[in-house]
C-alpha cells in the first residue's frame, strides 16, 4: 500500500492533468455519440425507410461512444492514477 502511495506522489502534475483532459475529451465524444445514435435511430424509425436497421445503427453509434469513454477512462487511470 505504501509503495503505491509513493508511486502516485511521484507522478508529475502535467501527466495527471493530461490524463484528466483526455478523460474529459472522451466523455464529451461519448455524449455526442450517444446523442447522435439516439437521434439517428429515432429519425430512421420515423422516416418510414428501413426500420429494421434503425436500432442497430443507433446502437453501433452509441457503442462507439462507450468505447470512447472507456479509452478516456483508461488514459485517466494510467496517467493520473484515478
């Protein structure tokens, strides 16, 4: 436990800020992807076109948002230790 605390204290402040910034960017991209996925699914469903693929397309776009958030979270964990 003490070794991990000492290791976290030795991290430069710039590295921690970079990790937090990358996490914030990941969250913003995730929110945009999830909103775009939901809007795309709704528009495709209401347009009367190919209704069967509407949830799939929306889900794929939302999944890209989840992946973006996870990448940001991993960067934050590695760089800042949170």
